[in-house]
C-alpha cells in the first residue's frame, strides 16, 4: 500500500466544502483524513501553495495542436510577408510532397480573405495548405488549387464556400470543412507514427498546464489508429475521450460505423469514445455561424450544417445508440437548435446521459428560460470572452450592436445550465489559468477594458474553478469519481505555487504549475522538481 500525504498548503477539495489541512492518498485514491498514516508515508510539502482537483479541458484538439508542430510557427506573424517568408524557409528544409501547417492570424488581412498568389511567392511548386487560427478556413497556394482541380467552374459544396475573385476563379481561401476537404482529400494523410509523436507532445503540454483529462472535440475515424497506438504505448499524458464527428453528408448510415469504432477501443487504458460531435454551424468571422436574423454586414443568416429537425433526429439516434452528445453551436439559431435537440432527449438526460453545447457564443434571450429544467452543460472557452482584435475587427462588425452580448457565462448559469470550460486549443492556449483570469475579470492581459468587457457576465473565482474541474467531470459523466478531492475520488491533482484566491483577480495567471497527477501518477513536475519521482505511483 502506497500512502502519500499533502500538507502545508491550501487544499481545495470541492467548491462547496471548506479547505482541509492535509490530503491523504492511498494507492491513487483520496482517503478519509481520519485514517492513521503509516510512518513510512511519503510527505509532500506544498510550501504554501495550493492543491486542487486537476484541471480538465472540456473542448480541445490535441491532435491538431501536435500536427501544427510539423510546420512553421505562424500564430505570431503580423503580415502576409512574414508568413510567406516562414513558408519559404519551411519549404527549403522540408521534402514532403504537400506542405500543410497552421495556424495564422486571420485578422492581418481585412475580412480574413487571403490570396493564393501571395503564398505562391513562398512556395509555388508544391501544394501549400495553411489553417487559419479558427480551423474553419484555410489559405492555399495555386499549386494546391490545381492539385484539387478547383477553378471557376467548380461549384461551392453544399456546406462550404470557395472564396472567389471577380472573374469567378478561386481566390485561395476556402471556408468550412466541405470546401477545405476539396483540397485536403488529395493530400497524403499523416502516418500513424507521426501522429503518435504529435499526441505525445500535445498531451505532455496539457499535463504541464495541470490538466488530467481532455475532451478531444473532433475525431475522424481515420485518426483512431494513432490514438489507440499512443494509448497502448503509454504515450498519452492525460486521459482522453474522443468525440467522433457526425457527418451530415453520411448520416444516418454513418452511425453504425461510429458505434463499431467506439466499441473497438473499449478497454484501451486512458482512452474512450463515448461521445458524438456535431458541428451545428460554423463561425461568425466567416459568416458561417447560423443566426436567427441576418448578419449586420451581410445579407445572410449563415451556413448551418444541420437543420433543426435533422439535428434532433440525429441526436436522438445517437442517444439511443448509447452516446453522449457534444454540439458545436456558435450562432443564436444554432444554439436554439442545440437546445431543441436536448429537449428531445430530456428523459435520457434525466437518467444520466450528457449533452454539451460548446461555445454558445450568441444566445437569444428568449432561449435562456428553456434551460431551467433541462440538464445540459454549456462548455465555454473563457479566453474568448474579451474584446481582442478578433472580437473588435471581425466578430462585432458581423453581429452589429443589437447582438453584442456574447459568452454569457453568468446568464447561462443563472438560467440553470451547468457550466464547464474548455480551451479549444490550438485555437487558443491550453493555459487554464489564463481562462480563469478572463472568466473572472473579462479583461485581457493588460487589464483592458477597465471594469471588464460585459462585466455582468463575470464569474466568481470559485465558480470558474468549479467549471474547470467538477463542471468538466460532470460533462464527461465521470463526476462520481473525479472533479473533486473528496474521499473515494481518483487522485487527479494539480499543485499551484500559490493560492490564487488570495491575490488580485488580474494576477491569477501569474501562478505556476508545480505538479500534475493523473490517477495517482505524476505526469508533470516543474523543472526544479523533475527527476525519477516525476512518474512514480503513489
């Protein structure tokens, strides 16, 4: 029997209970504090820091994040010329037949529409595909357009858009997955070995940020071999649930394949596929999010992937097949359809099925009362709830002044929804502390705007901590075992160097992770603590 005792710090066992003076863990399970501790127990001195249930990321894309490492770093590039030069350098050192990378900042070009000819100056011979920061748009060069056979005669796919020049020829920007896949379907797929390395790197980064579990929010069936290989080789530093993407073009026949794929990985340690993911709509910045009324700057209501009746039937079918549901819904019409689909499986939700509405960027006030007796989770990405360049230059001009209120965490919670947090990494950082700071202050890292952006939607720090821990555990259907440090719970832990409740809210992100444990194994130790003990079981 291995016993470890954490002491000399602030130990937050759960949001509704007082801190405890020490935490006893026996064989990876939190034990009752009144148990006699053997003389040979390991003592961990928290050195005045803070011990919490490990963070959990309710919506992220670690495989995409890991794949980005194979290309150049583009996120901090501020001009087209800078991106082009990095692509040129990349092309000179890489012999892959296609160059696929990401992700660039779409705000550096008005409207976020990029020309293939600009990219040709960086690499003209081989196809180049660059994902934008949102992963709903790509920028390609002329060679990629030619490889895919896209020209002025190519029609737009049903749920995507080929941005065009005045003469009808493709500009070089493709919007939403059906259009993007017109090109990527011609590109070679990453090898399993490359993806295993990508997953190992990405999940190690999550552990560094205090995370022990993640909802991989977009999995294609072709990605499963890499996930299974990584799990079986012990290369995943976090536990993972894979959300298998439902494709409206292949529905309902696809459900049989999803169920079979999920069943095949049952028993793979640390890996599940309990969830089906629906992209109900796109995003506001490229006019593909589905709105109740037209965009402020365009005569369109967006590009929905699922009509409400079709979505309701598909969600009910997934529920009957034993899946939980994860719905990407950005626009108010998409959120309304998502809530409607939840109402269709109300009885299952009452028996423990989980349905999560991710992002919920714009919610019509008329739909908030529907949440009162409907047990759903809104998974917010708190780092987005700030008036940054994306918000001010792209999002708000699309919505107009009548729909400025977004990421209504307080309103959703008050209305009766459960709230969880996710990062959507690599769209934004996996740093949970950054998300906590933003949720509490609604300010950027410079403390702007003063008083916070839409401050009525701020959460308290305790509420935000619950969203990042027990809220995600509920979303995952794992709340009986994880998300708190009450006796009998799995010892998923994160050790911070300070008690973030004791300082100013705008300094929350100054804290540092000193250690992360998953199921009684240390998955991350801060450099000063690194060594043989970094992977020892309790």
